[in-house]
């Protein structure tokens, strides 16, 4: 064999086919996961694109209600900033806020200040607890949402009475305003509120956006209720809050990373920590002393040697490898020269017995069998060769 020849594959060296067999399941799972994620993203992007946008014809868009309002002489204009929405608020305008929870507290305060005394109508679509208390003071959102979307009005509001049953489920509200119209109750809490305000204006709090969707407008009394709520003024300003709108954001309104996490993240993290600790305790438990068991299959000695050698090499443990080689050699040589195995690792007993044979002087044998660990891999290989040669010489008749 030449010096440049590649070393032969050992029993511990996996072939390319074995690697492919071992990893094909993981690769297939990753491919399927990636394909599923892409498919879901494509489906959701097409289905939810333009949600609550009066220019969108998608199922969750609102082009249909804007078209019906246009037939009744109500013009619709879309704005995406708090400044434009506040400037558009007046007695002849209905301002619809599509996703109030996207607004920061400073933006909500600015918008409420612009609409409170405008004399127009403000429609808040499914505001949560983070926004409804600012945009509609005196109203709080109940944590439990309603079951089912089709509800009966059960109130004296003419618009609700004419529309009848509608898909107004979703967030439920409670209010301190005694003069408010509370409609479409779910478990005694309304999902639609109409709150009078100064200058003949009012605020409508709508618990769910379903009556505005293209694919829901023809169901129940949704179209009638939507047209009456949005068509009371000749102009409709449709405010779609944008995450890029920095208007009205004060320096002290900036949120930290912890503020953006859900409120229960601390308890959730603690539960995960406890679960991980219990799992570690379960897997690491020891109910008694370790019990030696036979291997379920026969392992070839060459595989054991190669495996242990690879571990020594990975750990760079030349000292332990050299100690194991010397210990094994001394154990095998001792009976051959008449030394008890119990004293095989004592230089005073083993070296004089070996020196009686013509295999080298005592100083060389002491360095070989009891010397310091080798400094590199080449020295370790040389040590192994010399130990093997010594054992062959001693065994030779």
C-alpha cells in the first residue's frame, strides 16, 4: 500500500447509502413541512388578502357593502393614518375604524379627541380591551367571546329592529352609559352598542366584523344592519390602521419586547420549566444500583475497538489511550514471565522479570511500559507498535 492510498473504510464508517437511508425520513419530513407551510401561506394570503378593505372583492373584503352604499348616495374613502382619519371626522361623516387594536394608546387618544365632539358617527369594529376603553370611555370588553354569530337584536334600536337576526357575535361588552342602546346580547351581554355623544353624534361598538364581509353580507339581516349603521351620513371614511403609521406615537408610548408578549407568558414559561424539570427527574431517576446486562446482540471486537478509539480521538485523550494500551500489555506479559497478574502494574516486579529475557535493557522497558503519555498521534501510534512488538518477542519460543 502506498503512502497516498486512502485508508480502507472501517466497520464504524457509514457508507453513502447508509447515510441516505438514515436521513431520508428526516429529509422527507422537512420537505413535507416546508411544502405544507408554503401551501398554507398561499391559501391564507389569497383568502385573507384585503380583509375589511372596501376595495377588495375577496371573501373577507368589503367591496360589496361599499357598492351598496354607493347606490344609496354614500361615498366611501379609504384612509390609513390617524391624522387623516381625525381630520375627516365631522357631522356629515361616518368614520369606520377597521382594526382598532392596531392603534397605539397615543393614537387611540388622538383619534378619540378628534371624534368625540365632531357630531358624526364612529364605528369601531371588534375593539378589544386594549382599545375600547380609550375610544369608547365607559365600555369594557368581556374576556369571554360569544358562541355562535347569528343573534337576535332584543333592543329598541330601529336599525337593529329592522335588520332582525344578524351575524353580530364575537366580543361582548358591558357599559356604564344608561342611555346606550345595547343590542344582540349573548349570555346577557350585548355584542353591539350605540353610545350617544356630543353634537348629535354617536359611537357604534360592533363585536364582530362578519356583517361587513363580502361572503357574509347576504346572510341573515347583515346587509340591512351594515347599510343602516354605515349609511346614516352622506360620507363614509374607512380607516384601515397601518403598522407603518407613526402619527401620534409619543416617545413614552414605545413598547418594549416584554410589553408585546401575551399577558400569560410568565405563567406559561414557568409551567414549561416545571414540566422540563419533572421530565428530567423522570428520565434521570435511579431506583437502585446499576445492573449489568448482556448486550441484546453480539458485537464484533473490531467494532468495539474502533468505537473506543474514535471516542478517544474525539476527546483528544492520548494519555488515556496510552494508559489503556500499556495496562493491557502489562496484564498479558506478566503471566508469560512468571509474575502474578496482581503485580503486573508494579515496575519493581515486572521489569526485572522482563530484563531476564533478551528484549532490551531495563531503562527502555521502563519508558515503554511505564513512561509518560505521548505528545501527539504519531507518538501514540509508535507506542502501540512498540508494545505489540515487545509482546510478540516475549511470546516467541
